[in-house]
C-alpha cells in the first residue's frame, strides 16, 4: 500500500521515499528553507531602555543610555562615584556576593592600618613571624558587626588575648600595650 503525501510548499501529491519526507523535490525543500530563514531573522525591535534619557547619579547631567544598567553618563563619573564613597570610608561594591564584599573590606582594613597591629605596633615588615588578624573593636558577641569602621588590624597574640572583651575593659587589664587607633 502506497502512502501518498501532499508537498508542504507546492501542495502537489507525491510518493515519499522515506517516512519523514515533507517535500516533493529539492527545489521545494530549498524554498521552504529560505522561507524559514526569512521568518527567523526578522529585525528585532529596539529595546525599551536603549536611548532612554536618564539623569547621572554623580553630576546630575541628563544622558542617553546605551545599556540597560547604565546609571552614570561616563566612566569618569563612575570612577568619581567610587572615589566619593571611599573618601567617606564607606566601601560600595555592586552586584557581588557577601563573601567578596567582606573579603574586600578586610583587605581595605589591612591597607588602612598599613599591615600593622593597632594594639602593639608590630608589623610584617619588621618581623616576618607576626600573623595578622582582623579584629572587631566591638565583638560580634556583644552586638558588633562586620562594618569597615568596626574592624581593626591586630596581631594573633593581641587578638586571641583580647577574646570577646570590649576595648575599654581590655586596655585596663593590659596597660603595657597602648592603643594606637
């Protein structure tokens, strides 16, 4: 028994050689491919945000956007925004995981304190055996947080000796070690 089919392009009836044959000739198959390609590659509509007029968050000048997440008019304003936030000692990092934010904050604390223990004054430059830690001035157990202003550089001996006591109480016990903050 023969299964006759109708060609998808020219609608003529033909006898297929294989069970999944859809066109009667190669020319009909080529026509179908060009029709599919023309339908597939239609020009896409312009995105809504492209060319949108926004106000720069640094210099308050109106500009036309080139990307969906553009908030500043230029790279210079983006750099200025970071410098302004750094001047106020409030590090701002966008679209990063909390771990990366904490790691960058800790590196900034070490740079701020010049890789020197703020309790006893020892540093890695002078003594290679010094192990530096990041200490909380107000311990987390007493309600402190991981903010830039609550972190301080300390050596391993000072940090482990201080434990979770407040600075005022720890300085009274250890008057031989001046606080250099």
